[in-house]
C-alpha cells in the first residue's frame, strides 16, 4: 500500500490529533457525560485506522504496530483484572469499589469507575486497532 | 416520535433487503451502512447517546473491514440455483416465519406497550445509583459497578476474538506446500 | 406494539439471509442484520414515555423520568463484541477464498486437501 493522495494525507494529519484528544476526553469523563471506556476506545482506534488508511503501511510498520497493539491489549485487560482483584486484597469481594467516592459529579470521583474506564479504553482501542492492522496485511496471491 | 421510529425501522428493513438481494457484494455492503446509520439515529431518538457514539464508529469500521475483504477477493455474488428442493425449502421457511411472527405477537400482547414498561430495576438504579457508586452516568455505573462481571466477560471475548484473528491470518509457522 | 413487530421483522430478514444465501459475505451481512435487530429490540424495550437519557446532572428538575440504563449497558458491550466477531468471520472468509477461490459454501463442502 502506497497510501492515498496528498489531500487525504494532509487532511487526515490535521484531523487525527483532535480525534485522539476527543477520545481521551470521552474516556476520562466517562462517569459524568455520555461515553466511557468503550466509546473512547473505539474513537482512538478509529483515529489510528484513519492514519493507516491514509498513509498506507509497509511490512515493517505493520509488524511494529501489531506488536504494540497486542501489547496494549494485554496491558489493558490485565489492568482491569488487577483493579478487580484489589477489592479482594482490601478484604472485600471481586470488583469492590474500594476507593473513596469523593464529591459526586466531579472529575475525581466515583471510586474505581474512572480507573476501570481507562483500562477498558486501552483494551478496546488496542484490540480494535490490532484487528484492523492484522486484516490490513492480507495479501492475496501467496496461497497457503 | 413513534411515527419517526416506524419510518426509520421500515427504512432499515428495506436496506436489509437491498443488502441481501443485490447482485454485487460491494453495493450490498454499502446498503448495510443504511441499517447501521439509521440505527444510530434511532439510538439518539431513544435517549441513548452512549450507544449512538459507539454505533456510528463501529459501523464505519465494520464497513472498512468488509470492503477491504471484498476488494481483495471478489465482488461477484455466487449464482443461486433453483429446483424442486428450493420450493420445499421456501414452503418450510414461510411456515417458520408465520409461526415466529404469531408467537411474537402473542408474547407482545402479554407485555405492556411501548414506552410504558414497569422498569423496576431501573428505578432502583436511578434512585440509588449516584449514592452507591458516585457516578453521574448511570450506564457507566451499571457496566463498571453493578454488572462489572459482565464487562470483564465481554473484554475477554474481545481478547479471544483478536487472538483468533491473529492465529487465522498469521504468516509465520504455516506449512508451505 | 408495532415497533416491536417491526424489529422482529428485521430479525427475520437477517434470518432469511443466513438460511437462503450461499455466499459467505452475504451470511456475514445477515448475521450483522440479526445483531442490529436484537440491539434495537433491547433499547426499544428499555424506553419509557417522556424519559431522558440516564445521565444525572446537578440541576435536574425533581420528578424527571429516566429511560432504563440496564439494556443500554448490555447493548453497549454487545456492539463492540459484534465488531470483533464480524472481523473473525471475515478473516475466516478470506482464508477460505485463498484456499478454494470462491465464497460459495456449496463448493467448500468438498474438503479435499
């Protein structure tokens, strides 16, 4: 893949940081406004997908991106599980909301929910990007 | 509002028929986009902004994946053959459809109508959700506190599907003939 | 009640695609249609007349009616899982095309090496 025309490349280079920032905002404010880990993670994966579609990917970048995406996915699901087990360590049950709830309707509130949102966001964005980058290496012709 | 919903769902059904009956796979996939984006509008009408955000991006990525698969293989649909066998299958299918719709109508007559469900669990979540979890977004409170096991299971399914795709499409370690 | 029946009809259209079509991509399209129909039915069942989105805010009038957050939470995860399973199905389809040069499932039944 060589990528698309110059116009598409420039526009996607301008758009992609703002999409990324929107995704991070949606993840961090997931307990206050519509959204959360799933929505923000899907948005971030969409930003990376836009970049890959516009610029194309050769073998080296594909291998590196796949490695990073699978690593991020593993880290995300491990973080989520770790937060859940911390509840047992604290002397409660699985998924105990053990952090202080704080003042409601503020950014730093709601105990473990923002932390879980961050973990889910990492997991979903890395998983969807791994799916996309794995499917983009499809090349027909070398019959198996 | 119900009129708009009915029109949108009829549009979705028409898009589904177009997607299934088109002779070209690419135009079928693009007709699938009608269904997904109409579903986004329906989610907005039904007061579910979280779902609308997720649905519009997931629909786009589904179309990208399907179009990539079709462009790299073939766009031609397979030729359908008809015979005595297909007449029998069609009759069985019609009977099945009528039984299904009849059962559905009987079940819906027992349910309260659209918009007037009792929603006992919902009132529990709405009244006590903020005090118990501290989260203003009740959907986030449900998926990450009340029903977090469910979310862990779903994350595991996503992980498994990625592992499956990586295993199916890998290049390394395959037996070359 | 008519919206529920229309959602069931959409499900039946997807079922028709899965039962009748012989092309793997068409089967994937039918599966996606069925998934959308089920998601639509869940959210329709959770709607309440005159309800607002289940987002609590500081300045809400007392007596505000909310729609049910539970079906929305279930559907939210199901949509993302649907993308993963669809991608798995499509990758299987592409592998089958590489091996047999067709999407027709009648020709794939002959499992010659």
